[in-house]
């Protein structure tokens, strides 16, 4: 059974820092990419950052570029999102996503991040 377990969410002050973690287990095919998405109330889910397995390349949403950093520990099948200088508009539920094999997409349960001004 595939599980993505997220942790690290919570309340943080604007300008502070927070690190999210997501550990995948039970995935029997190769992982192609690991990513973080977020969804704010009344808004669509959006990609925050993605890291590909092959070359380690990354992409970020324009709104977080230069502030957030995605990284991976391949040995632990864990992806991190370091959130530096968060802003109130970063408040959302953050979801971990794993792309594996030819067509599999797995999601975590989500972790709430609230940034206070």
C-alpha cells in the first residue's frame, strides 16, 4: 500500500521559516519526480515546486522562487520544502505528490501552513 506521510506544517510568522517533509513508502516502481502543491481556500490547487529524479532539475512557481527550496533524500524517498520568508499569501494546505512509473500519481493527505502577518 502506497503512503505519503507529510509533516512540518503549522503556524509561522511572516519572515520566519518552516520546513515540510514528505516520506513515501510502498512505491514499487521508479519515482520520476516529487513535488509540492498547495491549495488555498476558494482557489485551485497549484504547483509550488517539483524536483525530477533523472537530473535533479527543479521548477518553482513564480510566487515562491527565491524563497522556497525543494530537496530530496533519495535513500529515504523523502522530499522537503524549505519555506523561507513566508508571506501571509502562502497560507494554504500543502500536498506532497509523487509521479512514479508510466502513469502513477500519488498524493499525501495535506498539511496546513498558516502564515501570520
